[in-house]
C-alpha cells in the first residue's frame, strides 16, 4: 500500500524535469522521500497554503474540522516540521530530495519560523479571499486548538495581519467584473489616453530637452 502510494506520487513529481534515476538523500521508497515529495507537490500545486498550529485535537474534532475545511474548499494536512523545513528551503531546486553539497547556500524561507510545535497546512487550489474568510469562520470554534499563523498565497508571504486584510477582499470574478466595468467606463479614446499617458509624458519631456539643447 505504501509503495503503491510512492509510485503514484512519483508520477506527479516527474513534472520537475529531473532524470529518471534520482540521486536522493534517502532511499527512493523511504517514507522521508515520500513525505518530502508530497510536501513539494502541495506547495507547487496550490495557490494558497496556510500554516496552522495543530494542538491536541481529539479524533472526533480532527474529523469534524477536516470535513468543515473540505466543504470550504481546502484540505487539512498534518505535517512533520523537519521535513517541511527541507521542502521550503529547496523550493528553488528541481528536485527536493537531491543530495546537496553546501546546505549553507539553501534559501532561508520566511515561513520557517512558523514551524515550531505541532503544525498543519490547509491548502487551496485557487486564490480566493472568500475561501479564506470561510476558513476563519470554521476555525473560530477551534480556538487555540487549531489557528492560522501565516500563509503563502501566489508565492507571496502573509502574516496574520495581512491575512485579515486579504480575506475581506472580493472574489476574483468580482474583481474581474469591476475591472471590465472600469474599462467600459473609460471607453475608446479615454482608454487609449490612459494607456498612452506615460509615453506621452516621456515624449514631451524629451522634446523639451531637445529644444533647450538647440537653443544653447
């Protein structure tokens, strides 16, 4: 069962464009390699990954919040901090499990300080502030047993304050509708004028400089 899971995940990991024969730190079918590959797959294939403190949830509570998070569009994953740390520091490498000669050259990811104590991730495929707002409502009842500490959204890092601002934004379709409405209001000539404003300013500045040079 475990080996078949490794095999299935490896099909996903092949997108990293690495040689078929991987020179991994741990054996290819080891659990550490499996977890590192799965964490990398999670970080690469989800637009929003939120990091939560996971503290003493009972089995029933765990099942309850997993289902609530699933209904909000996310997926809860309990993680091993030491392996996720390696994943975060190797995000810029094609293969997260490759043997590294100089570990000091690895990136110090800004989310590393969050990985203290029991940790879980809550991942979403698409970027949608409304999903984050729903998630916060779900976790409100969890109190100190499960709460968000930070996130990576579209490769940007968010702390709790930025997340509070982010979750109050409208959804992407609403923003796109507002943009379309704005462009329609500007209309043909008005839109061209806005788009060309900077170029016109640069041209006029250079033209004035040219005239001054001629006079001198």
